[in-house]
């Protein structure tokens, strides 16, 4: 029956021709191959985000007077609403985590080197946009923590010289965080960002498909010295089935997190109360937040916070252009880049932990 | 530069410099009126000392009044004979008996006061004449309070200023300066423990500790300029200014007439006057805090009603605590019960309302509020328990899903092995 249906479709759409490249695609097999799975897991979590996001849209109402109540309704009245919202929130966090893991695995496996510079750049852009998803989505339940986190976050954006203030007003939809900000963030979260991300994912996947999987330099050198040692597996079905296993593990982890630790709703935002003591942003912004906190208020003639915001922006920009700086330089220089990458990883983890435990 | 090189003889130069200095002195002193009173009194010892710094804090000085406005005299003269001459209208130290009249010469004049502050009352002097202080002063008792005793003098601040002696937060302390002084009050034969009692009261706690300026202080119940002790039969009217519902219930109750007949001072019988503590359900009990059994006999109709009301209140209080506990447990398990949490406030409101309804002294009326609260608390407790049942269902569902996923993983792994063998 299914075979007949596939045959019927194949006659009309020439499906075989479409999936032929997948049949020929291979994935290098070596002791570090498992890092290849993280890109796929991130994509899977993004798909989960889209699906659960669409379901949440059926009940969510953007607006300062309705947002909190609608999420409360989803959590308490809608059948399995708690599950959908908890999975949406947990998978958002897991997606950002796996995106970071994927990014650092690409860095340490030197997968960004020629000819994959554009894959890296699109990946970095996707990481920034995914963090934008997190920032905009965090406000949508309109609870106290989200309200003040958005206030602090947009204030930080406002620190950028010259363009900071207009950016802040654009993000907030006015001078203050209000219902206008919520509507705006909702628009970014469900329309603007998904549109851009979908296009970038398509480009990213096309580049991965076109250029194939990168092999770490040491493994590549070993294989060139001994071509008989080269190992590969078919993308379809061998790698795909393994990826499917990873997706099952991811969905199991998501289900467990959602059932054991349902995402809390908090208290409805009240713009007239003072900010809760020791307010912190989401964990993926903590390393930047803590960096800004430890910079003195005045560094020589410059405002410390402005300097910190500019420094973080510049570091992010330079990080995105990493492959172009490294290029075909000597092994010694490349070792320096590896050292820099290790420092970046230690810094991000260290500052995040410091930010988490600091008062 | 050549233009500035003017040849002057030394004598002419000295004259020019002197003229310049005089002009500078005149310019610096411009606009500052001479006040010989302050110049001398800032160097006087003890009570005669009034410094410009102190007087500048006074609302009258800020409005442009000077020493002569009250004391007369000529402040422009540094000759004591002239400055304090009767011819110049100098009155000297104002006699205590004359102080209310002196202050009233402006403050009881609406046309004059309107030029400074149209919203300021001008009946203080009239009120003062009706007060115990005013009446005693009229009989020649100069120990009683006059305007300056409460408002201070020479650094008198408006009541809205937190440093003012008559700011609501400071009023009790100001009254206590005389009323807590046992030797000063000895001749009047009234207690001197009012401030000590008030300091332990719920009203003092609200006003001085929590900063609630609407909470009562001495003047709220006794009046300020027309201060008198409220009459025994008028106490409930004083309390009713704030405790409206309690007063309405009390007025309709059997206690109202009974207390009136016996000449008992209403609210004060159970709650005392200055040292009013936060009421508790124990006041309905038979223990040391109980008030009912001071008049009622054990086992009579009223005692039974008391026991019923106290029992119901305790039951509702416990139900609310149980519901809180159930909701806390559900919350700690990550369950969303914020609606029930919010609804708990309604149950607490019902308990508060029941405690107000006690003043009707009718068990049936109190029970109506109790039952309304019990219904809400029971529903909220159920919501907490249901949330825990739901949590267990989720965990069972999770277990089944994880087993299914484990089976899928094993199946996939075996399939991959088979495919690659």
C-alpha cells in the first residue's frame, strides 16, 4: 500500500531524483563523529519550537492585560497546555545550549576553515537570532521577572553610543517597557525572527549539503597519509538513523524536564513595583551581564558600561569573522587561535557560573 | 594697555579704593534687612538665644515675618534703648496667657490668612477656648499647653514637615512631654501612662513603625486645638471614624444599649483605650486574653454563642492554613496553582469580615461569613490536592513515554546493527 503510494508520487514528482543526493551523501566516521549530531539536534529542537509555538498561538493573547492570564489559562485549563508550554520553554533553553555546543565543537574541530567560512557565518548569525528568540520570548508571559529582565536588557542596548537610544526606543516601542513592548516582542518572536531564521537555516543546510561534513585537520592528515584508514558511512539511512536516536533522547529529556520541572509562570508584571532584588537575565546572557557588572563604572575617561557593551559587541563581531582571521596562516598562529578559543569557552562558562552564584 | 595707564596721585588712589570698597559693601548688603534682635539674641545664653539659623527654619520667617511681628520693637536699631522701647511697640516676652490671643490675631483672621494660605483653617483659637487647655488657661492655670508648647517657637515648622513637633509621627511624643510627667500632672489627678500604653498599641505600630500616616495618634481621638477626653458615651463615635463597619454592627447590637445603661465606654470595655493591641480570636476565649467572661457567666446563652463563634473562627482559620499548605506543596512540585492562591485572599477576606461581624454579637451572622470562607478554602485545598494527583499522573505518563522511547532506541540500534552487518 505504502509502496504503491510512493510509486504513485514518484511517477509524478520524480522523488527519486530529489533524494538521490541524500543517498550518495556520506558522513566521515572517526572518533569525534558524535559532535556532528549537535547541529541536527539543534535543528530538531527548532522544529519542536515551531510546532509547540504554533499550538501556543492558538490560546496566547499578546497585550499587557491579557498575556499573563492567557498563559495562566494555557497552564491550568487547556488540555496538555502545561506540557506544550513547558516543552516550548525547555526546548528553547536546550536549543540555545546545543547551539552553543555545536558552535564550540565547530571551533575546536576547525570545521569553519576554508571552504566553510560562510557556513560558520550563517551559523553564528543563527546563534545570535536564537538568542534574540530567547530574549523576545522571555517577555511574552508578562511576569515580573520577564518585565524587569527586558527593562534591564533594553537599557543595556541603550548604552551603545549614538544609536543606542533609538535602538532602545525601537525595541520598547517608546521610552518605557509597556504593553507596546510586549506586542512588539510578540511580532519579533512569531513573525520577524522565524522568517529570517528559516531562510538562514535553509542557506546553512544548503552549504552543509554542498560542502559536506568537515573532517578535523589531524584526522584528515592521517587519512591523507594512509588513505586505507578513511572511514565513511551513508548519510541515509545510517547517519540519519543515529540522528533519529539522538532526537528520541532529546524528546525523552524534554518530556522528563516538562513533567518533573514544569516551567513556572511567576507573578504578573506590575510596572509600579520596584524591581526584585538581585534580578538576573536568562543563563545564556549571564556571561555578558556579569562582564558588564565587573567593569568599573569609569574606565579612564570612558563610561564603563558603554565600554563593556561596545567590547561585547566587538568581541561577537570578531568571533563571527574568526575563519577570515585564521585563514591559511602557519600552524603556530593556528595554535594561538585554538588557545583563544579555549579561553573563550572557559570565559563563557566561568562568567556564567560567577554570574549565577554572585549576589 | 596704554589706555589703562592712568596717572593717579597716591591720595586720590586711596580715595578711589575706599569708595570702591564702600560700593562693594553696599552691593553685598543689598536686600538683606537689618535685624538687630537676631544679632544680639544669637549671642544670648539659654532660652534667650535665637540664632539666625534657628529662626530661618521657622515657617513665619520663611513667609517674611520678623521678630517684631510678635514682639514689636525696632529691629533696625542697634541701640537697645531704641530697639526695645515701648514707644516702638516693644512687648518683650509674651505672657503665656496672651499667647493664644497673640497667635490668633493672625491665625483667627481669615482675611489675613488668605493672603498666605487660603486653605489654612482659622478656627484654632475658637477651638482652643473649648478645650480643657483653653478653659483652664482662662481660669489662670498657666501650666496648661498654649500654642508654643506644642508647635514650638522661633523654629516652628508646618505639620507636614517630618521634623515638626506636630507632625502626626511626633504628636504623641509632644503630648507626652507634659502628660507623661507624673510630677507636672500631679495636681490634675489624671493618669500619666497614656504614652507608655500607646507606644505598645497597634495604632503606634502602624503610625511610627510602618509609617502609615492615616493611623491615629492622640489628636485623632482627642482633637488638637479643641483637645478634650471623649465622653464615655461618645467613644464609639470616635472609633467609628475609622472602624465604620464595626461601629455600625455594634450600634445595632444588644451590647450598645447594655453598655450605655451601665455607663460603660463602648469599644474601650473590650479593647482598652491607649494600649489597644491587635485583636485576636483569643479575646473570645476563656483564657487570660478573653474579654467576654469578665461580664458573662459560664454556661449562659451568651457564653454558648461566644464558644460557637470562636469555634467557627478557629475552624475557618485552620481551613485557610490547610489550603495554604496544600497549595504550597503543589507549588513546590512545580504545579501552577496561582488562581487558587489568589482565591485564598477571598477566604482570608471572609475571615476578616467574620471578625468584623463579631461586633454584631450574633453567632448566626458571623456564621454566614464563616461558611462563605470555608467554601472557598475547601475549594482551594481541593485545587492543591488535585494538582498533586495531576503531578502523579504526569509522572506515570512520563514513565510510560520513557519506556516507549527506550524501546524505540533499542529497536533503532538493533536495526542499525543489522543494516551494517
